């Protein structure tokens, strides 16, 4: 049983003043500041699921024409490209003979690339459609700071679609190569987790109120404290520390 009183608070204060405890706390603080101060370039990308925009109806008079050429269908994907690291990615960090290239391992015909949104007005990738790929290049006057990037919409005609791949070479990137894929941007906690957390908070508040009313102090059992701390660490703290920062305001 843990009883939180003025006396126990004084004991806690004396404990953290202990030289060994002070060294331990100093190491933790130093580690935190070291991670905050470490510079890294972390280029990431995300590609959404393919969506059917239009389809040629063989049993009717409806057909699809794109620049005087008949096609069977039009599909669409969105691609997000951004720097998740805290170090700047300059245009010169992109290796010239290994440009930022999007292609499909199957068979598709690229139709159009459109910029949807960018983190800043000056952030603009120049896109160029080749026969079987799209080349993206950053303007010579710009650089990607933390969270900077751009979202593109890509229209294509699907023949035999395979896996989408974005290849590149970025000097000094965190992984040593280029852009790494983030499979999902949905880091929001599910409704069940939210309801569970609210329910847990209400129980804790009730326990504290009842304890103060009956004992004039806060009494919590050891297993209760361990459970609450473990829940917060596992559900919120650890995922936040390990998060790749997929959810950026300009992406929404």
C-alpha cells in the first residue's frame, strides 16, 4: 500500500537528493537531451491505396480517351514525401545519378502528376513522367526542414499493377540510403483505447476522492500504481517516443 502524505513527500524529496539517485537522474536527463540534440536526416514517404476513378464500359457507348488515346481505366494514388528528421535535407543531398524515382513493379501507364499540398509555399518538387517511372527533383533554391514535404496525386492506367516503389539516394540519411516507406499514417488511438483510458481515469479519480474522504490522505495499492504507470508507458509514452512523426498538420 502506498500512502501519499506530507511525510512521504519529504521522504521522496530526500531520496532524490541522494548522490546515487542524483547521478541516475542526471544520466536520464543527459540521455534525453542527447537524443533531442542529435541531428539526423530521415526522408520518409507514404503511398495510399489505389482508387478507381473511371472505367471503360464495354457494354455501352462510354469510352475513355486520354490525349487522343483510348484507355481502359484511370486509377489514382496519392504519395506523400517529407523529411521526418531534425536535420535539413538540401537539394544537393540528392545524388544526381540516383534521383527520386517512383515506379510500379507491374505494368501501368502514367497519365498525370499533380501537386495537392505542401508544407510551405516554397517547397516544390519538380515532377517528370518518363515511360515507366516518375522523377521528382527538389528546386535548387530550397531544402526540406523537419516536417517539410509535399503531397502528389498521380493518375495512371492500370494494366497489371504490382508493388509501388520509390527509390533514391540521400546523402547522410538516417538509414544510409534514401526514402523509407511508412505503411500507414493512421496513428490515432482507436475508440476502444480512448474509452478504456477515460474509464481508467474516472476510476482513479474516484479512488482518490474516496481515499481522501475516508483516510484524509491518498492511499493506492502497489499493483494499482504499477498498472497505471505501465498502461501509460505502453499505450502512450513508448509509441510517442518511437513515432516517426507520420501525422503532420499540413498532411491533413
